[in-house]
C-alpha cells in the first residue's frame, strides 16, 4: 500500500468517525433514522473512492481503518476483532501466557503504552507512558485491534518478540527485542522518612495488594509514622474494584466511586466504616501520567472527599467495565459498557484525575542499542532528585501552596516539552 493510498484510508476513516459521532449526537434529538442517513454519505464516499481513485483500493482495509478509527475516538481501550481473531482471543485470553510487561491503549491510530510493569522486559528497555509501538513481530500496528496487539506480545516463557517503538524522546523509530516472561508485580514497599512521614510505594493495585498495603502501613505506624504518602506513580494495573478496597482504608463514610453505562444501571460503591483503618492520619498521594485504573479510583475518591492532597501529574484515564459484544458473523467488539466516575461526577476514563498540587515529573531515560534489550532496569531516583516526592513532603509538613505559587512551581519544575514522535519524523 503506497503512502497516497494510506492517506486515503486515514482520511476516509476520520471522515466516517465524524459522520458517525455527528449522527449519534443528532440522533438523540432527531429521528432514529438520522445516523443511518449519515452512513449513506460514507457509503457514497466509498463508492467514489472505488470508482475514481487512481488504483483499485482494498475496500476491506478502508472499512477496517474506519472501524478502528471510530472505536479509538470513543474508547482508546476498545478493539474490533474479526471472527478468526476473536476465536484466537478466546483461546488465549484466560491462559497464563508469558508477556513483556506492557499496559496498552490506542493512540493516534497506533498502539500506545500506558506504562511498563517495573522489572519487566519492557521496563528494562526503557519503554514508558506516551511511547507507541509502530510494529510487533514485523506486523504494523496502524489500525491493529488492541486485543490483537496484546496477543502478539504474548507467548512462551523465554521466547522473544521484536518491536519497533516510536519514543517520545527519540523521533526516529527504534527496534527493540523483548523477552517474554511470566508477569510478577513488584511488592508494596515502605520507608519511614523524617518528620514522621511514612512513604508507601504501590506499584500496582490488584487482588491481594490490600493486605500488602495494610502490612506496610501497620509497620510504619509502629515505627512512629504520623502522616502518609502513597506513591501511585505508574500504578496502571488492577481492577477498579480493587481501588475501591484501597480507598476504603482511608475513608469511613461517603461515596468512593460509582459505575454507570447506557444499559447498566448506576452502581454505587460507598465506604464501609469498619474497613477504614487509617481514617485520621494526613495523607498525600503522588500520581503521574502512568497512574491508571484502580489507582485512579483511590486518587479521585480521596481528593473529592478532601481526605488527601494529590501531588503530581494528571493521570492516564482508564477506569471502566469492558466486555466482548459478538457480531452475527462471529466477529466481536470489545468495548467499555460502563465507566467509573469520581464522587463529583467526572468520568475517570474521559478526564483522568487532575492533582490539586500540579508538578511535572522530570523523566530519566534508558538508551538501548537498536535490536537489543537493556540489561537492567533504570536506576531509581534519589529522594533529593525526586521533585514529586519533595513536593508531597512539603505539602504534608507545610500545607498546600497557594494556587499562584503552585503554578509557578509547576512551570519551574517542567522539563522542555518532548516532540511528538509522529509529527517530528
């Protein structure tokens, strides 16, 4: 497929997305037939492309691009799988295949990285939030279903997969070899800092992590901790329900979150007083752009309840209930059928969580030789160089800064903006 035809595919895909979304909006106030009238316009465009474009187009690819463009525009975690792909998905979805440690979403038509699990092959290679995968195993990811990309990354333990990554700080595509391994999430760790501040690093919030968190919190209390910092940076794993359980440790009343969808009645998740073990100690939460899903439930609920100050960057935006919806031909759409909301009514998947103390994180990058995996994970930041941790400590000891001072601090702490790898090539 030449570059001109690719442009036609992308343009027609975008056009269909606009038409469908416009039709959906108009359909709410107009007749039920209105969306289908918009589809007839798209059919006419396809007909013109087929009859008048310089060469015979592959209408199947055009339609597939349009389908994926539509899904990405409304849900970056959605996937359309053909009948054959869906059969493969059902075989591997619940299997314990080895992976490379990437949490993914759709971005700019490609497969984007939400974050890399610490200690994984992807993390050792320096992949992080905002990077994009241009190809997996030699297969281009442009318009690739997200669920299919995840399947391509899976395999037997010890096998490798080659990817081409478009990295935020490197405009040229970089070839990287990743080794598959069984994913093991790091343990929750803690440390007592000066001034009676207990630091709890939570790399993921998933089933079983609540016990680890309470164990570390209790240990800190015995050591004399009076205040807590929950470090949720790059915590992108776990179900939203697990986030509810963690938030309940600090909230003895009120709403933690609620889930609601077009066909799903609102389901409230309220704090259970008996589960609020740490309801009195001051709390600060650190987030960054890799904070997602369950960790966002924790940050949003404690922020809305004024139970904690949230320090750092806006989170990724991923908290939903998803399911596969099958088609008549055996294909399927994996789609969000309900979203989780903050107590104040903001859809977390749409807006993420914006801290009330904004600080931009200075990133450290790992350089890898092309085609090779980095030998080890990047060195953790020293406490004196960790801007977000320093600000969280300051908030707990001195209080939240005034809004004007906060904005000035965020500006002074911000590194130079990195180029968009798709536009700087």
